[in-house]
């Protein structure tokens, strides 16, 4: 994959149904513009997002991944995001350890009333991913597989 | 004077015989002699007269906790519809355990894979186990036919050579960096307790990698795992990997492909290591059993380091506290969460 001027990253966003997804909705309703690079996957809680899902998105060619849940203390299931926080802290450190660029996989807390913040998070994530360029590490390239 | 390990072997045999004769346990999980030099095999002893087959040596590198759930199942009475109802407690199993294995047993108890009341832990203080690979590397191209073990040295013999080497110099990396060689859970003590090891930096190997640049780390990762043949020995030998269906065998969705593609292999290793986060005791078995000599233990060691730094927990040290990923505190670090945001241009904000 060559980097061209009109390359636009694809970013998979796992958004918690109760907060960040509603935040995305509010951003839309309030007409806050944000880059069209994200593809939203609605999940019941940030605690539902497993390392398998994140790595699978990366493998399938996502240039960036965003996981966003409710602010600590606001989780609909009380503590899902606290557990998620521990898991994601370890995962992002491990990915950094093996040389996956910091910024490929991002995490944020956005509540249902934070439409504007949601737009800002998406801006920020998109900028970071654009600066990194297309993902290549741990991305499965079909032609490489066929050649092997 | 017999060597320390000879004395420990004698004591294991005597204690195992006593436990079996008195009916205290239905089986003893230990080691028997392997068929090649520097190998041992896991052994389940059920009859007192077989206890003489039990041995202890510097080559006991397979983590016995891996076999404990199955050993416990194997001594349970049959529970079919026509079988008589079992009265009283289920039979017990005795198991040999050093520091790390005893911590793995603690994790199995915490994860409800093993009932505490059914295990008799025969605790042995570990003096570090020897890496067969490190010994072989000292004698390139030569066939080693026998290795005699002293307390501080090994005599390596081949067809036409015999050489004495220092024992500690060929001890496995994980044992050299171990700080808790003595079992944390002991029902029956074998030999003398060994003291906690003062290790100035148990995470040295991990830090060497952390200090490299991102590109160098990626190069290390790709190189280290490039020879993996996906035999899954590392997973099968690990006492944490007891899932009835491992994620690598999931077909829908298929998290990792089954090919030898470098990405699939890399994903397997990242995810396997990650599944051991907060549970791994750095027993080194995964690394020891790998036929390709891959150091996948560095990934779990990195996770161990982070779990210790972020949550102040070492796996299996406290039977009564929850595992690090099954609990949380309100003020867990969240440095990695995006907080500082790039400023958004006004025009965009106003939707123009
Ligand atoms: S690698 Fe993960 S899914 Fe597979 S057996 Fe181990 S813990 Fe279970
Ligand atoms: S991952 Fe390796 S070092 Fe950790 S407990 Fe399993 S076998 Fe032992
Ligand atoms: S034991 Fe070694 S070769 Fe086998 S799957 Fe694990 S790392 Fe790969
Ligand atoms: S419900 Fe939103 S993070 Fe749990």
C-alpha cells in the first residue's frame, strides 16, 4: 500500500452504547463536524471490548482503533469501565513494547452529553493516525499470504 | 555425602510412600527419569511400590501445576447415572511445587480450577533449574550422553569427553531472575526452605528491550517470532492455558489465521501472552518447551512488570486477594487515556 496524498485512514471505533455512542449521536444532532474516517461498532459497554476484537481490527487493516466508554463512575453496569481500564492499560503497554506505534490504538471516556468532546476526540485520533500513515504492523496483507 | 537433590529425591519418595500408604492421597504428581540426558517426565504415582520411580533433579523444568486439574479429575469416582453415589470428600492429590509452581497452584485455586482442600502441596525450595539448551550450546556439534549433577557443578559427558561446568551459569533465565524460589503454599516441606533471592533487577531482560526505539522493538518482535512453527507447545505446557477452546481454535470469528503467516503468528503470541497477564508466575515452562528456542517469555515478563508497577500485584502471592484483572481501584492509573485533545478549528466546531 503506497501512501498517497489523498490517503484517508480507516478508524474503527468501539463505542459504548450508553455514553460514547450517544455522544456521537449528539455530535451529529448538534452538527459538530468530525472527520468521516471512523467506522463505529456499537458495544454494550467498554468492558465488552476484548483484546481479541482490537487485534482483529488491526489485523483486518484498520489504520487506527478507538475504544471509548463512559467516564469512570458512570458505567451503566457500574464497574465495566474500571475493569476495562486495567485491561487496556496493559494492552497498550504491550503493543508499545512490541513496536506498534503509540496512537494506533487509543482509548477515551466520552459521556452522552459530550457531543462536542466526541468530535474533538475523533479529530485528535484522526490527526494522530494521519501523522502515523497507513498501518502495516500486524496487518495481514493478502498478497503476502498468497505468495507464501 | 549425597548431593542436595539426591537427598530431596529420597525424601520425596519416603513422603510420597507414606501419603499413599496412609490413604491420605490417591495420587502423587512428581517426576520420573526421562529417556534422554537432561530430561525428566511428569509422573503420576498411585501405588506405594512405584514411589521409587520418583526423582528430583536440576532438570525438573515442566510446571507440574499444568497437570493438576486433570490429575484431580482422574482420581474422582465415576459419576455416571448407574454409579453408586459418592459419600464423603473426594480423594486428594499430592503435588511437588517450587516457588513459581506453588504460585500457579494458588492462581488455579483463585480461578476455581483446583479445590484447595484436595491438594497436598509438597513444597521444595528451588535452587534454579538448568536449561538444557544452555548446556548444549556449550558443546556445539557434540552429542551429550550423560550429565552428572553436583551441588554447584555439572559433569557433562560425551563419547570422548567429560567436562565440568558451573551449574548457575546454565540455569534458566527465569530462574536466574527469580525472587521467590521458595513455595508460597506448603502442606508438607521437603528439604530445607530457601531464602528469598535479592535480585537487583528481575526485569533486566525486559528493560533492555524497552530502551530500544519503536522500530527496533518491532524488528526484535518480528525476528524473535519468525521461526515459530505454531506447534502450541508453549500454550499446552502452561498451567494458565486450560481453556476448553483456545482463541486460536475459534472458527467464528477466527481471531488468528491458522497459517504460518507472520501476522497470524505475531497475533497468536501477543494474545497468548496477554491472556496470561496478571496470572503468569514466570515459571519459564513455555520458553523451555519451545522446539525453536523462541523467548516468548519476554512478553509475559513485560506484562508481569507492568502489573507490578501499576497495581502492585505479583501473581499467586496472596491466595486471598483477587487476581489483578478481576478487580480494580478507583484511582488506577489512566495515563494512556486520551485527555489532551488537539484544538479543533472554530469553523469546524460551528459546522461551517
Ligand atoms: S492462549 Fe488464551 S485462550 Fe488459549 S488456552 Fe491460553 S488463556 Fe486460553
Ligand atoms: S506463560 Fe510461561 S512463564 Fe507464565 S505461567 Fe505460563 S508457562 Fe509459566
Ligand atoms: S512452542 Fe515455540 S514454536 Fe511452538 S508455538 Fe510456541 S513459540 Fe511457536
Ligand atoms: S456502560 Fe459505558 S462503559 Fe460500561
